[in-house]
C-alpha cells in the first residue's frame, strides 16, 4: 500500500512538472507572438503617418502647404470625433458589464433547489 501511495504521489508530481514545462513553452511562444504583434503595430502606425504626410504633400500641389496640412488635420479630427463618439456610445450600452441572463438563471436555480428541499 505504501509503495502504491508513493508511486501515485510521484506520478502526480511528474504530471505537474510536465504541465509546468508545457505551460512555460506555450507562454514563451505567446510572449514572442505578442512582441511581434507590437512590432507590427508600431510599423503600421509609422506607415499610416507616412500616408498622412503623403496626403499633405499631394494636396500641397493644389493649394499652399500650410492649407494642405490644415485640411488633412481637420479631416483627421473629424474622423477622430466620429470614432470617439461611436466608441463612447458602444461603451455606455455595455455598462454595467453584468451578465443579466446568467443572474436570472442563477435565481431560477436557487428557486428550484429551494423547491426541491421543501418537498
């Protein structure tokens, strides 16, 4: 019996060590993936900034450079305001983040258990 107990404990420890090693490897891969995504986002940001500068330079062929920059800035501010308002409205519609359906199901479960206890 004592050998069986020791073997069971060793088996559990071995499984825990295996799970730790697997999770460490997965966490390392996830960390590398997150780092690559951050790098891609950073380069995407600079690419977008370059496109904005290109729009200013292109528009400056038709109007003065300061006016081209002002026009592009106003367009960007309008887009920013629209996205901000849409985001604010979505955020408010999701607040407070309570699971109403789950709360109702728990109430029904509690009532069912109470009814079962009374019987």
